[in-house]
C-alpha cells in the first residue's frame, strides 16, 4: 500500500501562486508515475499533470505554461507549482500515483485550492 498526503492548498487571489506538495509513504518502490488531478464543484475529476520517476512530464493543455510538476525522489515528494492562477482553477487537487499511467491506483485525500478576490 501507498499513502499520499497533500498539503499547500489555500485561498489565493487571481494572478497569485501556490505550491502544492504530496508526500508518499509505504510501498513507494512500486511507484513510477505520479500526478496531480483536480475536481471543481459539479465537474468531473481531470488530469492536471503527470511525471515519471525519470522526470518525463505531461500536462493538460489548459495548464501548460502556468503549472509546473516536479518530484524529489529522495524525499518521496511530488510538487505542483501553480502560477497566474485564475478563478477557474478553483478545485480540490488530488495526488495520484502508481506503477504506470494505466495503473495509478493510489489517491491522496485532496487539498482545496480557491482562487478568489
């Protein structure tokens, strides 16, 4: 089993920045791919970005250029740097992990990000 714990969410004004973290513990040897997903009220959960243990990244088109995913394998921690935040970025952000893109079975509990003036 793998446990994922997100942190770093909060309230930020439009145009501001936040950095989310996700600490992984447990059977972390099984993790190759980690990623961030988000779910806004009344909407389906959607991909934000993923990163492999080798550092290969993938972003949703609407977030590329504003968000940066990274990971520190030594600390077993995933990050999401979010810049130029917009009200439509308001959502619960979830960390996800697994052996491959098709088997990302582990989810964190989520952290709320609210972009509002």
